[in-house]
C-alpha cells in the first residue's frame, strides 16, 4: 500500500477589489480542505478597479496572514492554464445566491472542457456573509454608510482613504 498522500492545491480566483469578510470566510473554510490554497487575483485591464492589483494583493496578504497554507498571487489569461501551471486540481468558487450559480456553472463547465483534470468546487457563503460583495461595499461607503464588519479593518481604512479621503 502506498502511504504517500497527494497534496490538494486549490485556487480561489477573483478580483478581490477589495477583499471582504465573505471572501475570508470562504478562504478559512477552504484552507481546512486544501493543503495549499492560492488566492489568485485576476489581472484584467478591461475592468476599472478601485485598487491596483498590487494594492489588492497587499490587502489580501494582510487579511490571510494567519493562515499558514494560504498564499496570494495574481494571474492573467485563462484560469485553468494558471491552475495547471500551479499544479492545482481544485478551483474554489463562492455562491451567495442562486443568481451566482447560473454564471458559475457556465464557467465551471467551460473550465472542465478545457482542463478536465481540474475540478470546480462551489462553496455556499455563510449566512452572515451571503449579501456582501466588493461592489456593494464600495457603493455603501461612497454613500456614507458604515462598512465595519463587512471588510477587515485594514481594508476599511484603505477604502476610507481612497473613497472619502479620510486620514487614519
């Protein structure tokens, strides 16, 4: 009997503009399943993000520093090519609502067609975070709302500086 265990390398891709407590919930839960989890920030020049890729990577690294098996990276191009390059066998996707599922299913099926050896795993958001999105967090702070508890404190401070021009 072979006692060698195969490592599970997972990719959690996204724009993370910015990373939220909903993202962190999924990262924490997936970090218990995967031996190595890569939070992969998409480099997509066609979108107009609030934060640069480097800033998003820095915020993500601050937020996941307590997880020894989680790392932060960035990628461009096809996710499955990046996953293959990193020897990942699992792609993590979060589902907040049924509306997320339709889009995510299409992506998962295309990814399976391109790289059948890489599985996509859908993880439901915890109830407490099911309404949080990066887009909504940015909109709430732009309109003067309180985002405490929706993002890590360091991210909240960056958002206040960037959007409101507030000092620490």
